[in-house]
């Protein structure tokens, strides 16, 4: 059993605030990822077995290329996001958990699809789908089981079994709490194969849904609250 670690921040609040302000400006397409989804997207890029070129992922984050200017040049944004990826790799390689930008519990009156945790998981899965074949190629069953919570909570994939899982608030909140450790397991699965991950298992049932995520999900639209 793993010891609980103190979550480590992989990007400062000050930088997040500046990125947030840029995302909320008219320099960025309204359908770009919001700050929460961007955080999830960058964490998934850091975990991906093979690097994704900047020229490929940057237009996905911003839903096209934003209008950078002298106040916030493209080079500065790239420096921040690439430093976040590197910090994420370092923390996860050490077996530590990262600090996530949302409350680790869904309230009873809160709609999952409108929640920050769902936006974060949607951003994460968008990055996974950039290299789906690579994510699932060598460890298909393990990855499918480890990604089950992310897929279910993202609300991107129309699937009766996933819908059934997140219809139970207790199960959903158990999955949310497990996300930091699942990130460590995913990273070590790809980058330190000797580590054996412990996939999420639905109470009273079988383990994760087998197979790949598929292309059934759509983009989570637009900017949301911080």
C-alpha cells in the first residue's frame, strides 16, 4: 500500500492566473480549453509515452492559433506550458502526486458535466486521443483500466456502462479521489515498467472497461469558470 504524499504543484498560481486571463480574452477562440481543461491536457501530454510536437498540441489547446502579442508572446506561453510538463514528469517519476486545480469531491447538487473535475478529465482525454494508438499499444488492458475514471468523468464518451458508473455519486467521488495516484501509476507504467499499477475497480463488479477509448467523444466546449 502506497504512503499518501503531499500533492506537489506543477505550475504556480501566478502563472495560472496569467494564462487564465489570456484564455478569457478576445485573443483566444471561445471554444478553446478553459484553464482547468488546459491543466488536464498538459498533464496527459507529460505522461504520454512519446512526445507530441508543440506545433500539433498548441492549436488543440487554443482551438486554432491565438493572437499572441508583446504583452504575452507565444514564446512566454510555450515556456510556461513546457515547464509545467517537465515539472509534472519529475513529480510523477518520483512517485509523488500532483496538485490538481479542483475540489476532490462532487457535491450532491452539482452536475458532473458542468463540473471542474469533468472539464479537467475532458482536457486530459483530449490529449490522450492525440496519441491513442501509442497510449494503448503496449499495455492495452492496464491502460484501459487506469483510464476508466478519466473517461467516465470526462462525459466525452457516450457509453451506457460509463454513464452507469458516474450516476452513483459515491463511486464518482471515489474515482475523483483516486485520480492523483492513477496519474502516478500511468506515468510509471510507461516510463518505469517495473512498477505495477493498481487499476480502479468498481465496487461489487468487474474491473475497468476493456479496449481503447475510441473516437466517440466530442470536444468539451468553451471556457468555463476557474
